[in-house]
């Protein structure tokens, strides 16, 4: 079984055994400390990468609409046994449009790869994958005062720019480095904001490339990034609003598009509103906003801190009051990663030897209990019904794609 995320069920499949602690305690601590030695090296990066894909569904209208198209096709298949063709928009997902440097799929995968490399860390990946570390002169920088370690631009670009094991996942990042003559810091700081924002539009690659060009030619952003803090987590937060205002919004408004549309908007307004699981995840947005409001209260009455460490804590709590989507846009921030891991955990994580199913929102369980139902705590029973149907649909899709009858592999 290859690593995989099935969008129609919210299931992450990982070809490895689950750490014993997760079988008893769930995944809460993984999202707090994904690189804990107790988990081993086999599953951490894969689980985090696939979790990013799950979060992309809720933050991106483009991804949400792809899944909604599949959901409509699945419902038609269930009713008729016929596999409808993909929508014209879905057909473009893996195609590089004329005049553009890569496909939406490449950009989406690069978005996830960006965060899994950042979170696992280049030094750990080079060690885990037995890459020739000698090709990178300096893997990490050690702070002489705190002893904390951070990766170097060289190490990060080595993995994202074409090192061993590189694939089409890194192609958009390589393109960005080429466009900027290797300005690693500029690319690293602007990429997550621009890619998150672009996937809130119906043309993510076009919007992303045009916005990045505006960013690169913006004297304001160039000066701001040249005078950055040097702490990537703080720089992302500090530049978020300026990057959107200076580079993304002008492109969006030039093309008469909404500023940003999320995947949650797609679920609420469209066919995914009938999905037995995703319609309930809409409740988690309110839960997430509640957590953010509580975090912000501790800084509400005080001045903006001058100390860099305290300033980071302030920025983490303050930025979501300006744009709550920053939490999905910067899931590599430890606080945001942990919060997403608690409120938007994948529906099911299937290991070789164990399955972990997510808990349903308490609001939904209470609603059912008031009507005399038991109020299932997890999605296990829903998934037990939905998963075989999705598997049949995928087999039928494959058969039709090979020119065979839909039931050829039944």
C-alpha cells in the first residue's frame, strides 16, 4: 500500500506500523511534536504530508470543487452504475496550461512538500533517506545562546530544488528559485502566503505565478524581506498581510475574482453539503475560531512586545484576528499545526496494523442525542459504509479509463 489520501472519505493510508502509543492515545501528541524520537522516522513525514492535503480541502475552493465534482460522480455511480466523465475543470488538474510553467497538481503537491520538508527538517530528511550530506556544506545553524537549531537555506533548497529523490513535487519551487536567481529567503517567505491565497481562486497556477511576479518586482516587499527578522516563523507572520495586499489582491481584482474562497465555503454552498462527514467538519471552523479568540485574549490588553521570542507569541495570537485563514496558510507554525491537529484531524488514518478514526464534533453528537439517537462518537460506522462504495467507484473509474466496462474489476 502506497502513501495515499482519499479525498472522498478523508482517509490517510500509511504503509507502516503505527507507533504503539498512538494506538492507545491517538494522534494528539503527534501534531504537537511530529518529530519526537518515540514515533520513529518511518511515518512522521508521510502522515504530516497527507494531513496537509486534508487541510487543503478545507482551505481551498479549488480543491473543494475538485472533491465536490468527484462526490457528484460517486453519487451518480451509486444510483446508476455509470461512471460520468470528469468536469472540464477537473480535467485541467494535471495539465500544464499554455503559457504556464506547471500544472495545478504540481503546485498542490509542492505546497504539501514545502511544509513536510520544513516540519521534518532537511537535516533529518537527509539522515532518514541516507542522502549524501556532504553535498550540503552546512545543514543547520545552532544559536549560541539558546542552543536551538535551524536549517540553512542551502539545506532546504537542496531538497526542494532538485536534490536526491526530487520529483515533479518540487518543480514549482525550482521554478521560483530560477525566477529569483536563487533568492532563497524571498521564495521561502512569499511561497506559503501566495500559494494558499491562489488556491482560493479557480485558477491557482495563473494567479500564483502572476502574484509571485508582482511580489518579486515590488520594491516594498523586497526591502521588507531584505530586512527580515531571520526567524522564518516570525517572518511568515510579519510579511503575511503585506504579501497579500501587495501581490495577491491586485491580481485577483484585475481578473474580477473574489478575494478568497475557502473549501469550507464550497462545502456549505454545494454538493459536499450532503457528504455525511464533511458537512459535520463545518462545525469545527467555529471550534477553531473559539480557540483563536481565547489565545488572543492573553495579549489583548498589553503592548506589543519588543523581545523577539515574546513578539512571536504575540504575532501567533494576533494574526488570526486579522485573517483567521493564516492558520491553514501557515500549518508549519507549531501552534497552528497543533490546533489544526486537534480540530481538523483526518477522518481516518489507516496504518498497516491499526486504524485510527476521528471523533465527531460534540455539537453533532448532542443534536442526535436530543432526538433519541445514540450519537456515534467516531466516524467508524459512516466510513464502514462509505469506504466500500468509494473503492468500487475507483475500480470502475480505472476500468472505464482502460476502455473496459465499469464492472470489469468487480
